[in-house]
C-alpha cells in the first residue's frame, strides 16, 4: 500500500511536471520617430531564456529574459523631409518580463487530443536601453549629452535608461512528445518612453540656448539636417516608441508526473 501510494503521488501533477524551461531565438525591430511604418526594418538577431509554469491546460505563467538590438537610420527613408533630418541610432535592449499565456484550446504534453494550440501573451516587464549614434566614424552614447536640453542642473531631467514595457502578442505551439514543445510567437512591446531613439521633441531647440545648457556636442548631435535648417521637424512628441520581438522557441518539461488539469 505504501508503494502504491508513493507511485500514485509521483504521478500527480507537481511543480516540476508543470514547469518548463526553454530558449527563444528570433529577431527584434523598432517602431518610432525614425521608423514609423516599416515592419522588420533593420531587424536584429535576439534571444531569450524562458520559464513556464502550467497552471492548467488553458493558462500558463511565463517569465523571460530577453536580449536584442534595434536600430534605424534616416538615410534609408524615402521622404525628403526625413532624409534631410539625417539622424540615426542603435541601442541594445535587455528585458525581463513576466505574465500569462492564454490558450485558445486546451494543451497538454504528449496528449494527441490536446497536441497544439494558439495562444495570447500578456506580460509586464522592465528593459534597459542606451541609445547611441554614429558620428564621424564613432559610436556616441546620447543620454548624457542631452540633445533636447535635458540637464538635471537646468531642471529638465534626463530620461532613464531603465523603462517599463508591456509585451502583447500571439503565438502557436505544438507538443513534440511528453517533454518538449515547439512554439512560434510575436509580441509587440508597448513602452512609456519616447527616447528609445533619443528623439522626442517636435522641433529643434535653439542652438545658442542648447549650447549654453549642454555644450557644442549637444548642438552638433541634435541637429544634423543636411540643409542646416534649425526650423525642421525633429520628432513626434505625441507617440511613444515601441519594439517588437518575434521568433521560435523550444521548451522542455523539468520533471515526470501527470500533466496539469484539463480545462475545456
């Protein structure tokens, strides 16, 4: 009886049988002042480590640590106004996020009846950025320069390199036996900053004023327009920046035992 009880307990769903770890590989790109419309423009390789806990067949807790890069360059634009602006940027994205996967159909490892499903991703996270620009053959970090007059001493705070994000996305997954699943998904990250690209203001600050606050380097990097105009359009202050991560993922169950309960 003790042996049977032990065996039965071992077959019950437990922390390890409900847990998965995996690796997500894909691509990342940005939507903002320097790229308003082009999906997958200058997309860069990105990767993510993922942990999942299957609450039941319809709901999974998901936590991921993601690293990637985004970039944009006005030289690739088709509009004369944007070409004349002549700005560019690159930044790394280091993100930690957690939340939920909601399955549209029940899913269980190794169960042919529930072998696959589509799902929705809803998370909240924190990411680090550090926008840089290429200028005279060098990569220059922009946050400390204050290209829009940001300076703590003058009362306008510099933007923070650490920001909140809300990943929202869709995906599909299929069971590859009792211990492995394959996934494809894409999630757009809503952010609460307009400075992923270091561009937030609608217009340029007056060069004399900007130089008095942050020096000549700020003036040179703020306005790089080809015609030298100080009255051109710099950015769009009404919209925040976004970034998107898409790719494929393999996950593996950490332990034996029955699957999580089925919720039809």
